[in-house]
C-alpha cells in the first residue's frame, strides 16, 4: 500500500484545482483562482466541427492541459508530461511514479469513473485528477471537484485514462519535479492576463474569443430555422451545460477569473484590476442571464422576453462587455514595466 | 415523472433573469424543493462555486449549484432516454441488432465504438444489422461485451440491460 501525504482541497474547476493542489503539495501555496489566472485559463471558443454527443463544442476555458503547461513554463517549475500508447505500460509507469512518492496528475474520461455522479457521466474526456496512493487494487484519488478524496478500481481508472473520442487523453499523466521556494507573482500575473487578452481579442480565427461569441450569436439566431425547434433547443441546452455544469465555478468561468483578478488586485495593490474584476463579474451575470433565458426556452415557457432574437442580443451584450474588460486589461498590461 | 418536471419548471421561472450572484444564492436558499433535485443531479455530491459575499469579495462557497443547470442536465438525459427507447423498439422489431441498443444507451456513436473496439467503422456498421451480428465471431463479441460491461451470454441472447453507468455506481 502506498499513501502519500497530499493536501486535498476542493475546487470549482478540475484542471486549476489539480494545478493548485500539486503546487501546494510541493510547498508553494496558491489558490485555485490564482492557478487558473496564472495558467491563462479563460477562453471562449465555438467549434462546431468538434462534436460532443453530436452537439457542437462550446468552450469557455482554454484547451485541456493549457493551464498546467503555462504554469510549468514558469522559470523554476519543472513538470514531466507523458502520453502512452499501451494501457499496461501507462499503469506500470503510474505505479512506478507513485512508488517514488510523487503524486501523479491524470487526464481522464468521466464516463468511465465509477465514483462520478450518474447524471454527469457523459463522454467528456478532459477531466483532471491526482492519484496519491494505492491500496490493493484500488487507487486513492484526489479529485478536485469532490469534497473528499475518493477511490477507484485500477481497471476503471485504466479505462478512463484511455477513453476515446474527442479530446482523448491517451493515458496522459504529469507530475511536478521542482517548484521555486518563493514565487514573485507579479510578472506571472501580467503574463497570464496577457495571454488571455490575446486569445480573447486578437485571435485571427473568427470562432475564438470575442469574435467567437459574436459568431455563436449569429449562428444561434439561425438555429430554429436551420435545425428545427426541438433540435435548436437541444443545442441551446448544450451551450448552457458547457457554461454552468460542474467544473466551471459558474458563469462560464467568468466568476473564477474575476476572483483571480480580485486576488491579483490585492496582491499588487492595483485598483484597476479590482475594477476589471467588477466588470467581468457583470459579464458573468449577463452570461447567467443568457442561460436563464435559454432554460426558459428549453422548458418551452418562453414569453416574449425569452426568444432566440432576445438571446442573440444578450450574447452580443456579453461580447461587448468582455471586449471592454479585456481591452482595459490589455491596456493595463501594456503600461506595466 | 412529468409532475416533477413541472415543478422544476415553476421554480426555474422564479430564478432572477437579471439577477446578480447574490440574488441567485438567495433563491437557492429559499427554494427547498429544487435543492432536492440538485442533490439528485450530483448524487448528493457537494460542489463549490465562486460567489460574491457581502463585502464584494469572491469566496468559494460550498453546496451551491445554480439551479437552471438541473433543467438542462435533465433535458440532455431526456434526449438520451428518448433515443434509447427508439433503439429498443427497433431492436424489438428486428431492424437493428442489440449492439445498436447498447451503443445508444451508452451515448456512443459508430465512430466511438469503432475506436474503442479497434475496428474500422464499416465493420461496426455491419454489426448493427441483426443478420450480420448473429454471425460475428466470439472474439469480436467479447470486445463489445467488455466495452459495455455485460456478459457474453447477454450479448449473444440479445438481452437489453440498463447501461452500466446507471447500475453499478458506487456510493
């Protein structure tokens, strides 16, 4: 039996939670929101050519692994990342690393994790967790969205690590090798904000960032004609699920990012960040407004105020608000030394 | 079933349209019946979310799930249930093999089944035809049985069991 001393802290999003927990384990205590911000986790993308359960992918956060990769690129932080072809090899490597008393982060597919709530077992393959021990044939897992550590049989974990479909994890595992004793946050906060601003404002692709929100708005307005009423409602429900279901911290990660801005404002004594946090919260509230409207349509209780054109207007408002926040943030980063 | 859906609908109507986070958290406290349906979604799992407290600071607040999520989650499962029922009827009518039922009930499509079993898509397509499925080799059947966590016997006899995600959930 292997049992490592691992600080399990519950968090709202799996990847930033894993990052924060792993860093804390190595002695660098940071919050989940801070990890999310340093990793440049916020994003928007409407990618209809990637299908999840036959519905277009709408994502409110950076691609799986992005947060960790960006944190690993901080000087002084070392991270090893491995992918595998062979299931046995992947599990053997996991055991070997555990035996060297290193907690290991894994990317998994939630469909195969037996401890997950039934209602959330969709084919979603970008769920992160940390394995911190093994007892008999069961792994001890610190899953950041769960309040307490959980257990998972080896067989199921192996399946989860080799889930197929979009965003297939391919047995991906990662662990930190070293972290700096003290981390001067300021330059990394600026860098994290810069990368998010770049994605949200300056992407050349029309499906990404603020442009992506506008693109989704345009498409969404046409859904009832293109797909028929019922199918349009399904698409709409899917957008809301991606925005609000477990692992987002609410409001499509906007609240979590606002929490990061608030924390940074406090750390750097910077009132402008505080203002940006407030405007981003307002944007998150508008996203929620959009979701509430969508839900009323899905329940077929749409009054005159909840219709597809109204939602297009609401999305465009979100886009305008976020454009303003990130333009302000970009200006702020440019003025930094 | 229908009754419960109605109830959720009524409650979600009361959710603030332009509400800030504070007001939505208040609604969550006020609405006892929704709380139970949220528990159903997460199986009693207590999750945390970012909510602004009275001093305007963000806090990780345990045990708070924005209610409309339940509605869309429910909608997604209704759709899966609908597709599964259609598939069940098709199997009963002998138009597709029981593999089609298991594929649908486990929210998979042909591409995904092909990837999981390491076969080309056209083969999986063929196996959906009852005539072909009856002549599939034991090795291939074993792959399918393993994928859906059912016994080989169940698959051969074409018993339509509930998907494993719905049955063997650990407490």
